[in-house]
């Protein structure tokens, strides 16, 4: 006789499964969004709590990984929006101006490059930031589209533009 899982146990099992599979990615997302280590840990905990709370509504219409990433990115975007009330976020076109004004000698120092890269990604609008962070996690455009609520084509264009912008600056020192 098959054992039927109680409605209360299903979210706990799903959370355990999602957390085991995606905890490292959630931690990377929190660190990418929040520079302060303590706040990044708090954000990571908020994401785990939000994921656990949301799984009661999970109906299986998408992969559990898609659900987990969407919840994580929504919570991270809300965190950023709260932290940046009044701060100006930039579009991809405006980001080129930020890059062009950087000190070209800074490209020599690898740690400084990563800091600048992280800063540029953090300065992007939430949708653009989510797209590139998911891409860097190895997600395919179709999965990113499901998570971000965009079309697959739009995701591909955004990834291409962001990669071109970053690659152009960090390999040649010139804006895209």
C-alpha cells in the first residue's frame, strides 16, 4: 500500500530537496546582491524562509529549480529595492558611461576587476541583474525566461548585450 504524503509534509520535503540542490546558488545570489557579509547572510536566510513559505503554493507546473530560483530572485530584487530607495539604478546603455569613466590602470589588478564587475552588475536594473546572475549560474535562456518573466528571445538579447558590455571593457578597456 502506497503511503500518501500529508499536505503539511509536502512543503517540508520540497524545501529540503530545493535547499539541498540550490543552497550554494542562493548563497552566491545573496553575496552578489549584498556586499556586506552580515547582510548577505541575512538575505540568504530571508530567501530560504521565503522559499519554505512559498512551497505550500507550489503546484508542480514548473520545475522545482525554476520555482526556487524565481522565489530567490524575487526576494533579492525586493531586498535591493528596499535598500536603494532613492538610489539611481542604471540601464545597460547608461552602464557604458560608468565603465568609460573608470581608471584604465585598475584593469591590472584582478581583485579590483572583480570588484568593479560586481559593482557594475549590482548597478544594473533588477531584471538585467537577475538575467546575468542566472546566466552566470549556468541557466539556459528558456529557464531564465521562466524565472524572470521574460521571453526567451528577450533573455538572449539581454545576455548578449550585458556580455558584450562587460567583455569589451574588461578585455580591451573600451566601452561596448
